[in-house]
């Protein structure tokens, strides 16, 4: 039994007239009658009662009609679902992200993506930048929100946020009371920073601020995550270096101050494998472009 036999049967059952059914199917009547006979022989029952002026369904024919309609409807749905999956409207996109992305960009992108593509699942995994690169290569994630620079020929990256970083300190710290903080004010001040492995761009930029000073920054602790820096700053271990978006952690014991004349950048990029053909990824990238244009 072939799919065309089902279409032939359904058309005849709807028209109850072989001539009109043949017209609809753009074929002549004798071959259509022959195909229906072959179908009946294969099933082993008569599907139609035929006379010179009248065609009607037999009881088995009525049962078969009901089942055929369900089969064809399911087939149409399967084809449509497959096409939608090809457009990325079904499926799954796995997203890696650094902690700072959760303060603004990630929630906005995921919210918009779910509104636009409610049938596509979004899996989220918080990973450091180096771990995201490894996960991309292992195909464990489709896309990452991470900190540049990334030097990898297999991975495409694009800056999606040029934010600012600042010094974080307890609100009762002497520097918090100063109207202006200068480089020379930071001599012998203990610092807590996110390690270079986690955020090389910000780490190197912070060190470069002291190239013309007669001292180097006193880094007493390197952290693997932003929340750890906030906790250590709150405990009085040192002054932190964090993206300004960290203010959204709502820690009332910490204030954020910039160094006069020495802005620090907090850059966030989106990264994905150049050979990733996941249609859901393409849609996620389009949404990311639109949403982050406002950041």
C-alpha cells in the first residue's frame, strides 16, 4: 500500500463519484478505478458499493475513511513539525554564560527568545569563559556568553556589550569617602580580582593602569566568580574590581567607585562554533542581535 492509494481513496470517498474524483486528481477515471480495486484487494474488503449512477461507502469503507483521515492529518502535522524544526521553531539550544551576563543581557535575550519560539527549549549552564570554550568544542553547548578575547579559529565571536567596570569597596572604606579616587590612592591597597583565567581582558586592563605608576597593585586574592569577589570585599579582605552590573546584586554594604581618568571596560561577547548547523542557534543569534542592540 502506497501513500497515493490513500489519497485516491480519500478523494473518491469525498466525491462519491469516480469521474469527479479523477478530475480532482488530474487523471482519467479507468486508472483511478483500477487503483481503488488494487487497494480493496490488498485490504481484503470492498470499500465502495458501485452502480452505474451511484457510489457509496461500505461499512468497512466508512471505518477505513475515518482511519485514513487520521493518518493523513498526522502525516501533515509531521511534515509541518519537521519544517518548523528546520526553521528552528522546535528543538533545543544550549547556552553557556558567565555570571555577569545574568545581571541584564541573558534574562532579556532568553525572555524574548521564549516569546518568539515557545516550542524551542533553552538549556542554561553557568560556566567560566575557558570552560565555555571547551564545552563549545565538545558540542556540549551551542552558544556562549563570555569574556573576550577569544583566539580560536573554529569559534566565531561578536561583542554584544561594552560595559564598564569599577572598584567595589565597603561603604565605610576610607576611599569610599573620597570625592575623587586617583591611581596614587591605590598604593598598598589590597585587591580582590577575578582571576586572569576567568576574565583575561579585565585582569590585563586593570594591571595596565599601573604601568606609569611607581608601584604595582597589591592583589591579595584571585577569585573564580563575581559573587566570591563581592563576599570577600564585604568581609574586608580587599577592594574588588567588578563590572558595574554587579551593583544589581543589591549588596547594601558595598559601593562602586571609578578611578579618575582611568575607565575600566567590562566587555561581553557571544560565541558559537562556525560549523554549528542547529537552526535554533541561528534564531537565538538573531534574537540576541536585536535585544543587545539596546545595551
